C-alpha cells in the first residue's frame, strides 16, 4: 500500500494542507488566540510540514520540539483540541483528501492527544 505521505500529495500536498489548516485556525474563534501569539508563523508552518511529512512516512526529518515540550503550560482543553481537529478535517475536505487518509490522519492526531491536552 502507498504511504500516507504519498496519498496526501507528498511535500507539496502536505504544504498546501498545512497552509489551509493554519488559515482555518486563525479564523476559528475557539482557538485563534492560541495562534495569534505565535512569534513566527512561517516557522510554525515549516515545523508542521516537517512533522506531517515525517509522521506520514515521508523522507523529511522533523527538526522541531516534541509535542509535549511544544504544548507544555498551554493547558489546552479538549474542546480546543477537537476544534483544531475539525479544522484539519475541513482543510482535508477542501483538498479532496479521501476517507482512508482522513482515518489515518485522525489516528495520528489522537495518538498525540496525551501530549497536547491539559499539559
């Protein structure tokens, strides 16, 4: 079976997806303030692209901080987490990403939950 990385359109497709997700996060009243404080949005986007690429089977190496370190002290609620996931799914819909890929991405996102929520 083809890797999730390739099914998401490799680096180009993942970059488009990340840009759409971040745009949705900024427009989402439940979580926008979390992203408005970002010191360098472009750096954050690059780290997200690396993370998605590496985590989906691509050749890129993720050079950012681990999820726990990144989210420590933010006290992100379950509602905020689910709202962010909703944005990811909206972006996947916009980019015509299939149901199997959505399931795979959801599995990855849920596997990270413990390092993001209320830490």
